[in-house]
C-alpha cells in the first residue's frame, strides 16, 4: 500500500512523549499523542484492545471502551446534498431526520459543472454535520455516507438523482470537490469522513442483490472504476461502501478490489463498509456462503472493515466473527487490520487528540445559517439548465400565472433532510412579478359509492365511505405510469395506507414503502376501481389483494385481488384542473408552468423507472396552457431526463432543475427574471426516445451496446453537456502548448454570463472501438458582456490512455487525436489535431497463458467468479456462446490447452464463431464449479494472424487457455 507512514520500532513507542495535563480515562497512552505518526497511534491503540473489544468494533455501532477512554462511535450519517438523516441507537435504530440546509440533489450539484462551488457546498455540509454531532453525538456521527459516484449510464435507474453524471471525469471532479469540502482543509485532521457509494457497477434496483453486472475488462477499468479513483487518489474520501449487486458473478460485498486496488489508490488507510444488511444477504438472498461465519470472514478478508447489519444489534456479527476465528476462517491479524482501519478515521477526526482537533468547536449554531441559505440559493441557481429559449426569457415583471402541481410545493427525497423552510416557485415569482394568479392544474374530485361519499375531514381521521355530501375532496396529480396521489383538500394531507388502514395524515408521499400511491382504473360501466399502488410488498403484508373494497360500516380495506371484486366508485369532478389552469393562463401576460416528478414516486432506491415520459396528465396540462397563452415557460423539475419531445417542439422556453432544496423558488425566479444568467449544463444524455436505450438495465457493457454520449451514435433530445444562456459566446482558435490547450472565449452578447467550456477528444485510429468523443477537461468561466478571456484546459498524453485488454495494462496508442472544444458534446465550436507517438498494440500471442476474460468481443457468455475469493472466468449458459480474441499471431500452432470446470466442449475456430474449426477440447466435470482441470488437444496446424473464436458448450466455465 502506498502510504506516507513509516514503520516505527517498539522501542520508539516506549520512548514516545506524552502530553501532560490531558484529562481522560487511564494514563496518557501513546495513541493519544497527536505528535506521533498516525499509523503508530493506530497500532498502539489496537495493541491495547482485547480480542473481544476488537471484534465489537467491527459493527456499525462501535461500543465504548471505558478503560481506554474510547467513546461510542457510529458510522453512517447520510449527507448526499446536505445532512439528511441518521439512526438513533437509543431508540432501536429509528430514523432521525435532520433539518439543516438543503442543497440541490446530487445530479443538480454536478449540473453546475463548478468544482469550486461544490467544494464550498461540501464545506457547508461538513460544518452542519459537525453542528448536528455537537448537539447529538449518539445520532449524528461524523462518518458520512456520501457522495454517490455510480455513473448514470441509464436514466431509468431509480437512484439517478443520487449520482452526478454519466461521465467518469466529471463525476470524479465533482466528487473530489464535495469530498474535499466535507473533510476540511486541515492536512492532518478530518472535519468529517466521507464514504464513496457504491462499489461497483451498480445501476439497477430490481433484484439488485441477486443480479450480476456483466462488465468486461475495458469497461471495468475505463469506466466504472474511474468514477471512484479520482476522489481516492486525491485523498478526498476515507473509504467506500460496497454495493448490493454481484460483479461478474461475485457479490460486491466480497469484491477483492476493496483490499487491494482501492487501497493502492489512497495515501491513507481506507475505512470500507458494507451496505445495509448486505452481510446477511451473502447467506440469505445470494446464497453465496452456507453459514454466516464463512460470509463474515470473507467480508473482512475482502477488505471491508465494518458491518452495517441487524440495525443496532451487534450480537449476530460479533457471534459470527468469533465463530469464524474459532473455525480458523479468520486470524486475529485479520481482525486487527480491519479494526485499525476503523480507528484510523477516528484518529483523523480528532477524537483522541487532547483538544478534539481543529473542528471540535463547531456547534449547532452553524446549522441552516444565513450564510448557508445564501449558498443554497446560489447553488440552486447555478445548477439550473436553460433547455430552450425563443426570446421569451428573461421575463418582464408583468402579470404572471404560476401553474402546475409543483408550483406551490417542494418535495424532498429519500436522502434529503427535512426542509427548515420552503420557498416554492410561486413564492419566488410573487416576489418579482407585478402580480400573480395561481393554479395547481389538478382536478379536484370526490369519490362516491352508491349514495355515500368518502369522508375524512380535516383531522386526518380514518377515511370511510360514509358521508352524504362530498366531505372529503381530493386534488389529483398524475405522476406518470398511471400512478396518482390524492391530496385531501380539507387538511392538505395525502391519502395513504398504514397497516391496512386508510387515512389522510401525511404531508407528502414519503417513507421506505411510499404508501400514498394509487391508480384509478376506469371500468366498462364508467365507474372506477381504486387500486393501491404503494411500494410495499403486498403479498407478504396483506396477501394478494391490491384493490380497495368497502365494508358495511364504510371502512376501506384491501379486499380484492382484481378490479372485478373491488368497490366501484363514481368519480365526480368538482373542479377541472385544466380549465382552471387555462383560465389563469389567459388572464396573465405570461404563464410559468411547473411540472415534473415526485422523488418518492417516479424512481428511487429499490425502484427503477419503467418510462421516461412525463405524466400524461401533466403533459395534457402543458398542451392546454400553451394553447391558451403562447407566452408560456415550462419549468421542468425532475431528478432525471424526460422524453419531453412535444414540449421541446412547441413551448417557447424551458428551464430544467432538480428538486433543489428550500431555496428552489428563489433560484427559479432569479433565472426566469434574469437576476442570474443560467449556465447549468446537463450531466447526462437525454434520449429522444426510450427506444434509444437498451431493452433493460442489465446492459453494463456501454461499448458493445453504444450507451452514453461516449459510444452512442444516435441523435438525443439533448446532448451531454448541453445548456443555453441569455448571452452568446465566441470560441477562438485553440493552441496546443505542452500539456495544455488554450483558446480565447469572448462574451459577444449584452449580458454577463458563464460559459462551460468543454474539451473532448476522439482517437482516429485504434486496435479497438474507441469513444465517439470523450470529455478530457472543462472550465466554467464568467465573462462580462464584451469581455475576452484566455481559457487554459489541461491535456496530458497520459489522459489519452485506455485499457489494453490483450496485455492487461494501460496504453496510449499512436494516433491522430481530434481535439474538440465546444459548449456541449453536440455543439463543437473549434477543433484541432494532436499527433501522439505512443504504442502500437502488437498482435496477440496466444501461445502464452491467456485469461479468458480478456476477450475482444463476445456473445452470450457471462463473466463469472473464478473462485469465491478472486478471479474472473467466462461461462456459457447455452451451446454456441463464444468469445473472440482478435488479431492473434498463431506460430505453427499444434495444440489447444484449456483450464475449465463443467462438462462440454470448447471449439477453436478462425474468423467467426462458425468459421474454420481447428480443434475441439472435450472437457469433463470436475465436481465443483470452482475446481478446474486442464485439457490439451491437438489442433490443425495453423500459422499467421487470425481472429480466434472459442465457442463454448453449455455449462462450461473457461478460466484460461493457450494455443501452441
């Protein structure tokens, strides 16, 4: 491991000075001396702990060790875009939500393309984490589970809002900035200890703990790993959290990268953690190990240092680890290493320093401070992306209709805290417009069964069908995919299901299972069945019944598995949302229509999106309002891309924002009225159609499937890096000077503004498929009207390196590289060429032992685990699946040797999977998929350069081979 720590002899420890006058339990041990090197202090403390004490520190909730003066320590305060929540050990792990400063969702933070700003945001979040910790250290710990750096390769991923970008360079820059801010500027101490989530290749929620991400070597090295490397090499993170999925057949919870590669990237010891319940999943859902001691031993050996499992109950973990020690699956040295990693961040946080470290004086007064509110408004404004403007924006301060289901409310997300206050779009616009008229655009309905209406009243009482009049009136919002919410007009609360009882008690759709989701399904006779559509697993909680029935007493219950047996309600429209919105739009000079998504409904953790479309009801609202008032601005507030083709074609102005926190309304108004010139840029491609995406979210090989701006050749709705401005910019001729590219940028408009200058490269020639273009550098530049500035963008030869799967290393190929500079991946303004003298990848030498996973192309075969501990093989699930090893120099080859498990055949063919057969190896079962046998067979004598195809029979797993 690359470290800055020196090995110190035991004699030096004995002679180490102590700090006089320090008040703590026990003597002034060397581990309490901040003048000693970190590793010396860690080793001293680990050496003083008993084995039982050490094992106890492996759980998320690390108990106190009073005899040494160690306090209780917990891992995992959520802080994705502000301090969000943590768990209360004194209340059995109950979630405690923070009410600090709320910044834009992570994808919005990255949309600023401004690492300096995001570092300031991270610093503010770190300060508030310290503030919450000062007020309640048993709930709010200083080990933060943020940021999320999983790449946004597919916009259907439910957790899209948590990531930064589909591009690893941009993701690395933003995560490094946020992490540096969270950690603080002191080189020897941490303000907080950020943890990168989730290692690795994790972009799917459906069956996320049992599906394997099939990731070839090039994609693994060039793409997925590159999202994690920048923050770790910059020492901007103190560890990683393993993801739930399997990677090439092996659970990420036991991925050996966490003990090897990741630690090689970092200068400091990393403290790596499991995701919640993942250790138990190794035995239960994944069935990868037969016992928990085996599983827990493997977790530790794979480089994870803390078990996030069984809530606050550490007994199962402690028991399993002790059993693993007794069975010889673990050694005390293994435990020492993990515990040392766990303690390392506590030392760096200042816990064992006499004064608590330089950040110990931060208190709760910093939470939601005026300074942080101002920063939240600035960030939300800088994150907004102008998608279209036909001259309507910026708006005049005339009479404005503020319309839409998101116009007068702000929604939070699972990893967001409680908003301490709310400035909605309507609030912000009212502060600046001459006059406003409001409309939610939502239908107001009553539901009637026979001669009785649903009743609930203003006090969140149980909803029943007992009222003679439409006592309970509901505002309906269509969130897409036929999902709607019913908001009780009487108390402003949402109808929801709680343990089978239907009430209107919730301020917003919320919670892990999101109980406030319904479908109104029209029947042949014009009535409607009300289907509960919450995220809870109905079969396990309530049986198969999904539809609402009504008892003789009027009580609502889940009483039918289908619409036929459900209660059939009459849907009475008391107020047409579209009609009201149209009237409002016609009465105003300008209409601002705020539509979008709900972070708890449309997609989130454990639930992917099935559609990229805006809710049909919301799109109908847009069409009606635009027809009524052509001076309409659509503010699209979502957590991900949407296919808004009609809106793009027909609406004169469109602004996109994430759910951007308490200051959202101020930021929207700042942009709409020109107080802030928008300069946010999209961090992922917006497809023109869902047909431009793979059939499902399992396709991790972005090269072969042509995903993201890197490899897609399709025309998107909006390209990566896209965003407009109220001014215009001219790009001068680029000059290459050593390791940098310079050019002049001129603001040719009449307004001051920011331009995000983006440098891409394209490699013209290569042995393999390379990116259509790839981001190499960017800079957000502020220019006054008429100002010209020279922009310098770094570009080193090594930046052009790619992974050579034939030799298992990085290589810069000799080639002409197009240098492409512009305002987005789809708007290149200037270009030049860089001639690079690098390497020419030689022909493959298959006479050497060749790892099967280093193929150049494949069809059908899966990447699988060679053993439970390490290694990757390829395996066939059906006859005829193949892997290709191209441009191989066969020198008078006479034999084929394969190392396999399973029984079947391995055919060697030339030119194609059905090409000339030169030999067949028939292999026998070894009795275990992890036991391999070597088989050698003769092949037709062959020489020259060929593309070699190995065609596998069903059930064969191929580890390595050679042809000699």
